[in-house]
């Protein structure tokens, strides 16, 4: 089986990075995989120590087929670092598995990613493979497709990344012209269009919303596992782009995903489960916010 190189994007969180590496090393195929680490430079003085400590730790990493560390001389920011890094790796290797420094993986993550990437490598309608699954409150198919692309533990090929459009304005214009906002927002359950508009205005730098929009507008599909193989440990407030939240917390699968070739079309069952989850979490947020305001007056 052809193994994809793993690209890890780090910044100033040495402990999170260490935990990500330790979890990855428990994966089958870790010792046969090339690891390429992109270490962003400090944005300001407050980040300098964290960046330096992270880089010191990176130099101690062993256990992979090879370890390459690319230290940025200037601060790229997460979006630019990922866009540049993914472009570099797929240009050299033709495929990639992408992790960030706060993503903990199940021991079965690399097996699923590599098997799926080999299985769907030549399927033009499939743009990526994803390892994280939202904590939906229902049993999901073992694997399934959703239109678009996602960003927490994913893989793609050169042909997939070639579709990525860095220009958010072009994506937004096309989305509005084709009147696809409702579908793009999972039947209005999550404000992805609003997020894309914020990216266009410069309020957020998100690469992920452009990746999702690029795949969605080209009617491409992403394969998901029926149980999550990724846990985001950065939702405790330490991340650059994430606040403190437990709504995305999920249990890592303790068993491997059984992979078989399925019909290449979006799963209505899975899409409906995502919509229900998005609506529930947004409603929960509103209730908590109102309760906080209520008790603030007491």
C-alpha cells in the first residue's frame, strides 16, 4: 500500500504538539510514514517562548520513516502556512495527510486514511478523506460521503488540491449566483456562508472555509468514517482560531474502520444527522447564552 506523507502544522503549543505526536506514534504505519513538520514563526513577543519550546521538542522526534522540519522565518499565520505547506507537499509527493498540533488520533487513523486514499485515488468525484466525525447522536454508516471538504485530520491528492480556490470572493460570488447558500449552510443549520463572507472581508483568515467552498462548488465529495478517528484537544481555548467549547468533543474509535467501496454519492442519512447536530448545538448555545444573561442580573 502506498503511504501518504504526513504534514503537521505547529505554532506555539509544545505540550499539545507532544501529545499529537505521541498519539500518532501509536498508529500502525507511523514508522513507515514520512513526517513533514511546518513550524510557524512567532507573531509577537508573547508567542516567542512557545515557538522556541515547540521547536526544541520537534528536534527530538523519532519513530517515523523520516522527519523533516521546516521552520518559518516569518509568521505566516495558520491559513497561509497550511495553504503553502499543502501545496508544497502535494507538489512533491502527489498526496498528503494533514494534521494540526492539537489533533489527537486514534491508533487506527493512519490505516483508515491510507487505505481510503489508495481506494479512491482515481475517483475524480472524491476530493478528500476525513478522519474526524462530529458527535452526532445516532449510529452512522461505517463510511459515507458528504459534499464538500473538512479540516480536522484529512487527506487529499494533487488533483484534489488543484481545485482549491484561494480567492474567497470568487467562491462567494459563485455561491450567491447559483443560489446555493441554503444547501451550503446545511439547510440553514450552520452559518458557513456568513463565515465565507467574513473571510472575504478579512475578519477571519480561514483556509478551511475556502477549502469547503471549493469542494462544494465543484460538487466534490469527502469520505468520512462512521466513528471519529480524531479528537481536537485545542477547544479548551488555547488555539489561535478556537474558543473554549466542548460541543465538538467526541470519543476516539477503539476499533478500526472497516473500509469497503461504497456508492460514490452523498449520504442523505449522514447529511441529515449533521444538520440535526448543527441545529442542536446552536440551540444549546443560545440557551446557555440566555441563562448567563439571566443569572448575570441576579
